[in-house]
C-alpha cells in the first residue's frame, strides 16, 4: 500500500485505500455497508460561518444511494438573511471528498460537507462556499496558477484555575505540560481533525496566558499545511466544529474571538498563501522571492484596506487591530517581520546548507531543496471571519495583483526592511508614510465600497453580496466605538462576552 495512504489518519482514506480527492459515491456506500454505518450527517455553513447539521438514519441501501445522489432540501431563509422566505428552498448536495467518520456519535456515522444549489439545479450564487469556488476558478484562468492556503487557528481555553505550575503573564509561547495546561486537549483535537481530513502542520501553546477571577485563560494554536484553497476553507470549518464540540465534552470554554480582555494577547487567524503550477511551487526563483509572489503581495497591498471587511467582520476584531500593539495595522510587507501586514517567513533557502546533517553527525549531508515550503502570510484576519468569504477575498485580491500593470512597483514601495518594527516610535516616519487598516466595521465597509471592483470583477462576488456586506458591516455602527470604550474594562468586557462565540 502507498505510504501516503497507509499512514493517512483519515479513517475512510485508510479503508478505501485511495486519497479523499478520488472518493466516489460508490466508495461511500461501500464504506457504510462494510462498517455498519447507521447515520449520514450533512454539514453546511450558514451566514454565521458555523457548521449546520442534518441527520439521516440509513433505512436501506436504496435510501443511502438516494441520500448521496439527490441530497436534501433546506430552508435557505433560515441560513442566509438575504433570502426571502417566499423563495427560500435550497438543495444541499454532498461533496464526497469531504466524507469523514464522525468522532463524537455513539453509533457508526459518516459526515459529509455539502454545497448549495437552487431550484434550477445550479450552484447557489450567493453561497460563500460557491463564491470561493468561483474565485479560485477565475484565479486559475487568469494566472495559470493554482492557489494554496492554510490557516493558523489561534484560540483561548477558559477553565477553573487550579493554581499549579503557573506561567508568567503573557509568557506562554511554546510552553510544555504541565505549564501548558491544555496540551492534552490540543493533541486530541489535532488527532480528531486529522481523522476528519484536516492536514495539520503542528500545534503549540501561544503567548496569551493569564488568570482572572479564579479562571485560567490559556492561548494555543493549531496550524495547517498548505492545500488547495477550497479544501483549506473546508478543513478550517470542520476543525472549528470539532474543537468546540471537544471543548464541550471537556467542560471548558473555547473561543476564537480576536480579543477576550484588555491588555492581553489577541487571537488572529493568519492565512499563509502559496502558488503552484503543475504541482510545482512558484514561490522561489533563483533563490529569491519570485515575481509571481510579489505580484500577489501587491494585490494584498492594494486591497489591504478592504480585506478586513471579510477577515474582520465584527467590532471585536478592531479591539485587536490597534496601532502600536503586536497585530499589524500598516499596509506593508517584509521578511520574518511580525509587525508587517504580510510576512514572508523563513523558507529554507539556505544556499544548499543541510542543517539536519550539521546537528546530527551520523547523517550524511544532502542537497535536498526544501524551498517549496515557502509561503507568505496575511496577518490581519481573525476567527470572526467566514472561512469561505475570507479565502475568496484573498484569492480575488491575489488575482488583482497579477492584473496590476505596476504590481512590482507597488511591492517595492510597500516593502519594509528585515528587522524594522513598524510599531516602534523610531520608525514613526515610515509608519506615517504607509496606508493604515480601517479601525471599525463601518470604516471597512467604506473601503469595501471603494474597492468593490476587485471582488466583483469577472463575476466572483455579486454586487448584491457586496451590497449586503456593506449593509451588514454598517449595521454595527461602531465607527467611534474604540474612542467611546477607551479603557473602560466593564464596557469592553460586555462587548467581549457578546461576541465570544462569533465565527
């Protein structure tokens, strides 16, 4: 058996002995028959970005075939606020490649993500999942490249403080157990996400760590591997669902909220991007960042003020995106620089040096090239975002960069040097020369209106969806919220508690 299959944690991949991308209806039926599966669960995201569930008890083989072939009807008006109740019926049709064994049901159950279709049998144009499909299709047609992405899910766990092995305030980065109290939770979540098809890179504890009113607040992160951008969004919504369900079983509170208290580390959801052609990375050329990569970054610099409309669609988001704190606020990019909006992390471009051989004398040095691991990272977005809309917006902005005639000039003008901390007062002149992110949902709506064509070009986002996004964001009426809240802890915590489970 192929080692990629034999060691794959997805139980269906192991059993069917084929990658998930090749799953067919017949494969799902065979797995259900031979593993005594009793339930099929359909999942799909509504406007709030959370997975919804429809349970089916399998009656017989014909019933199972019908479930997987015809899908089912749902009330679209209860899922999407812009659909009128008088014409609200939608179909949900399962995507076989997303099938996984449900880790929480007491009886054997297979879960599958679905796409929405209208009464004519066409994809529902306003579904975030379909908007992402369109965005990627247009990107590939325009550039000849495939876009890959992966997210970093930062989260806090809130639980009673037992007072043992305390960690200094805001010093939790990469701590091990027993100082990292919820390492076992994180590892179990990673195992279940991987079994459900999530391609996980690693997990670790994060900076945020503090106690308040006999409770411990511990920040952790699970980071994924780059994959097709549509699959990247799918695995993130499944991961968030699994993590919340597991936290419920542990009896703790888990939140992806971007800010949970005053003066402590917030949680982002950084997105790494990568471009390939015929399966080969196009990020590095002759040991340097490629022009393709710089053009995409230029797209993010051009669309940077409107991308928060999709990546930060909640007033709480702008409690994190505050100048002179660690989260980025200035439109610039750099290498290995966490104060920049776009960071190009270390990419194993070492002039042929074999570091593993250097620190392991028994190993023979090789000239293996690892530069295909190179990505760049969009650092503003957070867990309030709808994963599909965010990925679609990032894909559209990257495509826009390829279409800019002066893209390389834009990239050059927005570059800041390695080690230049934009938040440092000594670099105030540099910061003032750069465009700044919006400071509220209302400001983000204004920027989205200005950049509308970036997203609606070539039919990716419809004008009606952009109109709804603008209306939705303006509805928060938060233009002066940061000034109104000031340092009033009570008011800030009221906002936090109202939004702690958003996204």
